[in-house]
C-alpha cells in the first residue's frame, strides 16, 4: 500500500515510516524546505516537498495514497508567536484532512498525545473513557493537540475513516531534534542536569508506538482513539532504568515544584520575553510535568493486537544512539551504531 507520513523527519514520524517500509509498504514523506533528507531517502522514503500551512502542497502529497499517517506537530512549550502552535497543529490538521478527503483517501490515522487526557492526580490511571476540556490542560501544545484530536474524530465518516492514536512518552533511537525526553536523557549522560520533578509518567518504546500506528490503520475502529503506552513509572524510575541500561551512576536531586516553577517563570521572562529566544526551562513545560499521567493501554492491546515490551532496552538504545551519532561523548557507553530498523 502507498502511505503519506507527515513528520517523517521527526522522532515518531521516522519510526512510523521505517515500520511501514519494513512491512513492505511504500512511504511518501511530507517534508518542509530546508530539512535534511538524507536519512529518510536512505531508508527508502519518497520525499514530497510541502508544508501543513500550504494547502496546494498537501493536495499534491496525498494524491494516489491509500492512507495517511498525520504525525507532524509543533512539539514545543514556548514559541515567539503563540498562535503558531495552533495554526500548525490545528489548522494544519484541518487542511490535511480536507485534502485527503478530496483526494479520496479511504483511511486516516491521526497521532494525538497522552497529554490530552485529564489528570486526576497521583495514583490514578487514564483510559480512552476519560475526556478533558482545553481548560483542564496546562499548556498550549497539549491544548492544540486536544483540539486537533477532536477535529480528526469529528471528520470520520463513510467517505474517510479516521482513527486516533495517543502515544505516551516515546523512548528509543532516532530522536534527532531531540524531544524534551531526549534532552532529559542527554542531560543525564552529560551529568549536567540540576534536578528533577518526580512526576508519574508512562513510557513506550518508539518501535512499539510505530507498530501501534500500523495496527490502528489495519484494525482500529473508525472514530475511536487508542492509547499506545508501555510502562507506568516515575521520572525517578526512568533514571533508574537509564542507570541499569548504561551502567552510568548519577545522583539526581528531586526539586520541589515551587522552586522549579519559579525557575521556569524567571527563565521564560528573561530568555523568552526579553531576549526573544527559547527558554532552557519554559514555564509551560514545568506546568506540563505537574500533570501526572499513568495510562491503561488495554483497549489497544485487545482491539489492535498492540504488544508493548519493556522500555529499559529503549532507554539503552536511546543513550547509545545519541553517543554513536555525536550528540554526547561519555565513557561507558557502547559507541556501536544502533540500527533503526523496526520490529
């Protein structure tokens, strides 16, 4: 089958593309001008120049496709222009859905986020029966993803079936940007992190998340959403897995939330408002991590055949990938290249 994947140069999007290719499908990747195409073309992806804000490029990209995987989004907790997140994440989703429908694409998979679910506090677990409003969510990124998810679900009909997947926090190789979680791993490897907030979180191997996308296309019910999660743990638990996977001993210090919030507010004001550059500790990001989410993936396991494995191996692959690709130099990490082939 022929698939369009957006976000194909990013972490999850590239993993989805590799998984589709390894299962014998053809992949066209929507890429913006200026992106390095060497990794995706070497993998066998056909690049299609375009932008979520350019309707004409979307119409050209979806032509002849059997399905669309819409993975792309602005995943930031700060931008110079706040509306940019909503323009791309919500407006771009609307334009791509309309272009796919006009082109006669029969099935569309939208990548949402576990962060669109409401947090009921520590010790609780969310499932697909839980629903949030934008006022329940702590930051613009997750608000934009909730609005995009609602738009995608409402677009599902007899002419084009839409399925939504909600990956939790992905871990593994190929985090090129890197994501906020990838930066956490890099800080651990560099021994430069000042401390952590011990929130409840669910991690998933990015390879498993990619496999869940294809399973959602093949077996997901139209108009439904599926949580793609791996292990419920904490940030302290993540550091323990990093230690086990890498053999590197660190001494992370737990930081009280009020101190982290103050640091985020000061950094966001100084870096963002005064200097006009992305803060190292964005205040919205601090608020987001106070939104604890343990997740139940039983619906995806039951309906899609989703089979998540342990994530400690993914932490190890992530650390080795960063080391073998020049992001960090640290003694004790296996510098052998980490293959990016999906399961």
